[in-house]
């Protein structure tokens, strides 16, 4: 078996559109970082029989994904690219309760399955200094178990 290093920039991340099972690529990312222990909760199980050694068990698993890039809009219409627009829509003020949940899927090109998350979306800070392009960022937080689907 030949092992290769994986380019972070090759990750494919898509958000589900308003049409179920139809996904849109999230365009022009400069960084995508998955934190597989976000929202993890543990319980201390240390007792007198632990002989002074800390013990714990995981009670809850979680994960999140941080996306970053530069803000980008159509010069004439001011509209966002479709994937970014959907992320911003899902992070909108009216998206609370059940309506705050959406889905993403992601993989690297050599993967044979998509990882699929039910998740919530939050937008990060946007802006920059005098000689910067405006930043864009979003946090996607997994809600429930990861599922998979074959790459078609």
C-alpha cells in the first residue's frame, strides 16, 4: 500500500440546498479545519481505587468545521456564490430551532464515501484593515451522528 500526504486544500465541502439531497460546493475557501472533539464532554471517574491516577469516560462526542476565505460577490448584482449564499442563509437570524439545522457533506478526492453531518451554521467576523480584502468565515457544528454515502 502506498501512503501519500493529503493536501488540505483538496477537501471538497458541500452544503445541501433548499432541495433535499442536492448539494452546492462552498466556493473559494482558503482554510477548512475540522475539530473532531468540539463539544466533547467527559465525566471524571476517579475514585479512591484509582490510586491517585486520573480516570475519565467520554459522555458526549461532537465535532465542528471552521471555514475561512475572502468575501466574494458578483460585481454587478452583489450576489454571493451559491454555496456561500446557502451557508449565509442557514446562519440567518430567522434560522432557529428545527429550522437552524441543515446538512453538509465533505471528503477528499481519494475518498470513496462522503461524510455527512446534520449541523448548525454560524457566521464569523468579517472585515479587515486598510490593505486587506474582506474576510469571510463560518463555523459548522455537527448535530447528531455522522452518516456516510457512496461517492457517485
